[in-house]
C-alpha cells in the first residue's frame, strides 16, 4: 500500500512539473511573460487593424520585440501602442514605425524602419513617425471605382 502511494505522489509531481513547464513555454512564446532584456517605446497610429497584444515587432524582418498594449486615445481618436524592443538595439530618434502585412493572406506585424539621426530613442520615448494599417478592401474599392470612371468616359 505504501509503495503504491509513493508511486502516485511521484507521478503527480512529474505531471505538475510538466504542466508548469508547458505554461512557462506558452507564456514566453506568446510574449505574455516578462520582458527582461527589453525596453518599451510608444507610438500613435491612425489604424492598428490586425495588430493585437503579442504581435511581433520586426526590424529588417527579424523579431526584436512585441506589442504590449493597445489603447484608444479619446482626445486624438488614434490608437496608442506600447511595444518592446530587445536590449542592445539602439534605434535612431527619427525612426519610423508602421503596420505591415506578410502578404495578401499573411499576418500583420509592426515594422521598424531605422532613421539616420545620431541621437537614439530612450526607454519610454514615443516614435513620432508612424504609418497605420492599410485596408485591402478600401484599396480594392479605389481601384474598381477608378476603373469604372475611366470606362464611363
């Protein structure tokens, strides 16, 4: 009987340890864990369509951070985003941040385009040069209405 109880306790402990390991991996992969070794920046966008908390922040196609918060600014009616950038990556203060897409059917990510200023952004700074998401449907509507107007002449 005692041997059976010991086996159950060991098995239960192993299952609990495995569950905690999966939880730690999931939070790290999803970007929900701590951001040790990263600093936070902010940016204000006209539209952040397709961007959510946990969305990748990329520089030259390489993931260098994640979006940590999205809020609507009631005074400007713009989307205020907070995102992290890996420690050791110094961005010029004239860098641009834009919402990009991986293609027609791909996902959305936040892209950093570094500037050429000799001065760098500090933790907590705001990136002023931003470009929001471009709606594929509105672009198609512009193309079709322009094509329809040309055919009517």
